[in-house]
C-alpha cells in the first residue's frame, strides 16, 4: 500500500468477466490472489483469482476506488 492511501478505505466500483468455477461452502478456506493491473490516482483495476485448495473457485477483474473513511459512509 502506498503511504498516500494509508488509513483510507477501498470500495468496489465494478466487476468484469467474473466466472464462478466451483462452489464454496461454509468451512472452506478461500485463498485469494490479487494482481493490480492498472491504477490512476484513487482508482484502480485488479485481476482476482480465488481458490479452494488447488481448485479455482472464482476468477475475474474488479475495479475499485480508494476513499477516506468518512466519504464512503456519506458522513460529512
């Protein structure tokens, strides 16, 4: 994490190309791999892969915005 965003909150703004490959049930350990593919200021895009053991459960791309905590809750 970059110092300029320390103490901030990342919120999802979109998902693209998501494919659900296998079911995840309570008690499963879900490991996520996230690769930042693009960033411009507080906006970013990342490739995400979630696995249960060696099986891919979900893969796709997410977009997000980094905000100050009070901006994400609507508080002034």
